[in-house]
C-alpha cells in the first residue's frame, strides 16, 4: 500500500477512522471525448475512506475495518466495471466510482446504531491521478 497523506476533512467528530485498500478492475469510458480510455483497460485503484463519528459500537469501533473492505473489495476487485448491474447506466469514470463507493459505504453506515458518517472517499486511479468525493450537495 502506498503510504499517503490524504487531504483533511474539516469536522467536529470525536473519532476519525481512515481505511486504505486497493482493488484491481478494468473499465472503459464509452464517450467520444475519452480518447484511448474508450478502450478496455485496467487499473489498480487505491482507496482511502474517511469515516467520522462520536459514538463507538459495542466492540469499540466506529465500524470494523474488515466490513469496509468487504463492502468495496468484494464488490469491485477483478471486475469489468462496465458490466456490473449496480453500475448500469453509469459511466465508470473515477469521479463516478468515488461517488458510488461513497453511496455504498454511507448506505451501510446508516444501518448502524452508532450512526458514523462517510466524510471522504479518496480514489487514486494512477500514480498521478485521483479524485476526492465528499457527499452532500453544493
């Protein structure tokens, strides 16, 4: 895993959890502006999730690290993203993938009694390109 310093999210939560993981996937961008990216190609994505909250669960966690990994890695690793039913009608750009990962994580967090919040999704597609997604409306 790349040792990385991630952009900080301003918040007032007592606890901040960060989980790094990676997954390998292929995709293509079916759009005339995508150039070479319109052809199938793969990436090893590096992901950092930032979760905040004030209350821990009975085990002393905001959320178990392994649960976060299962939510993402098990779903996207070694997949052709364009063929996943849950990404139907979504062009799997890094921006849209970061947004979808946020939605999946937050949907799960909403089911937890301690109500943690996904503050930030940092998704690196290549060594020189990444996207940050922070939920909410602007």
